[in-house]
């Protein structure tokens, strides 16, 4: 497979150099908004986005608070509700500053347990509308919010604080940060690596809550408590130190069934009349708990991962077996069985885990 353990260490080293560069290049703090200090110039936004643990259901409430350059609420707020079961919202707002905090409270579809949450969950984001009017609120934006505020209150600009908080949170889940979108642009109902990362972390924390809950009715309370504890642990040092939660996260990452999660999500959206391709959550779990997520690991942990359709040589598969992660055979026929007689047989072999097949 690709990448390796060493690659992540390289990522970490480069990331630290990158952070230092940002740190030294933006000494003045603040963030340099186009609105400036006096900031009375108003801008109209068509603010929209998705609220997702799993998708929030209709009736969820959303509060938008304008924040000033120091991320302090100005007192200007807007309220709206979600009208569908996809977690979507859209509201025109007029703001004098580009920073907002969005707070959403509601029931959600639980993609791990395939049911609606038994009570409401509150998720937040702190976002910069100059990066776009679409702002998604999810478990990652919720984890990052307080850390961003703490970093931005020191010498970090808002964008550097956001970047740093995101690196730290991904590191808790052993996820290399390269090419990852801003948390508030991720969407569990679309394909892509960043979306897969969101779905993996959402599902892991849902599983932690499920495992720790004394009954199904307390899963959401358990999830809220888990989120609060992680937020306060990483608030000032960016590192999760609570060993119990480190172990719980690792265990959840192992026991989750990623294909059931994808099926659950696909079926849920299908029941609501929407066809989706869920992201490949299996890539960002760690099924053997060695600290390397599956996409970068050489272990397959006994489950199959779809990598490519075999188009050449053509084969009608009858059986497939592997003796290790890389070496396997397909037994089949050159074409679909004819109505009478036997089709011509074919055996193909792979030595690279199924990426290429030959005779
Ligand atoms: Ca800590
Ligand atoms: Ca692993």
C-alpha cells in the first residue's frame, strides 16, 4: 500500500516548521480584517451550511452570533431552524464583522447505531465568513472552537489559530494533516478524504459514547461529556492527555464497522429521497490500534477495501482468496457462463494487494 509510519513523522516535523513560520510572521495578532477596527461597514451574506453529527433533523435550532476582531460577541444575533432532515440551513445576515459563532441544538441521525438520537446535542463552530458563506457545523468544528479562541487571544491570527487547532485535533486521531479541508467545509454525505476524516472522527466519538453509556437513553449525554472533556483537555496545550479517553478512542477505532456506517448513512439519505456516496470512512480508522490509520498501514485487519474495478484482463469471478495482504488469486472464467457447456477457465494472480492482476 502507500505511505508509511515514517511519512507521518515527516509530516509532523514539517508541520511544526510551518507553525513556527506562521508564529513568527504574524506577531501583531488580530487578524487584519478588511472591516478594520471601527468596522461599521456592513456586509450581506447568504449564510448557509449543514449541521451534522449524523445529519441533524428538522426543528433543530440555530443561533448565529456576530463576533468582533477579538472574537467577542457584538450583541448582534440571528436565529433560524432546520426545515429538513439533512441538517441544512440558509439565512440572509448583515454583519459588520467577518467572524461568527454558530450554535446548533437538535436531534440527529446516529450513523453508528442506525437510529435517531434519544436527546438533543449542541454543536458549535467559530468561523470566518471571508472564507465563504457556506459554513458547516460538526463534531470537528465543535472540538476546535475553544482552542481557536485561546490561540487567537495570544499571538496567532485567526487563520493561523484555526490551522494549528486543526493539526492538533487530527493528531489525536493519528490523521496526517496534509490536504485536509477546513473543518467547517467538511460534509459526511459526500465522498473525499476530508469528508472521510470527519465521518471517521464523528463515528469514533459516537462509538466511545455508546460504549460508555449505561443505557441507550444516555448516549447523547455521554457524547456531550466526552466532547467537553476533550475540549477542556486540549484547550491550553493542544494535546489530549486523559489516558482513559485516548484508550477509548483507540478501541472505538478498532471495533467500528466502517461498511455498516456507510450503509446506514446511504440508507438514511435514501429514505429521505436523496442519493449519496458516503466517504471512505474505513481509510481513517485504525483497525489494529497501532497508531497508523488504515490508509497508511500495511495491515488490512481482515476486511476488504474497494480499490479498483478489474477491467483487464476480463474475468468472471467464481472465487477469490489471499494468503497474505498482498498475494492472492482469482479463479473464474473468461466470460459469463454460456447457456450450455463450460466457459473457458482463467486464473489471475496479484502480488500487490489487488491493485494489479496478471496470469
Ligand atoms: Ca492537555
Ligand atoms: Ca493501523
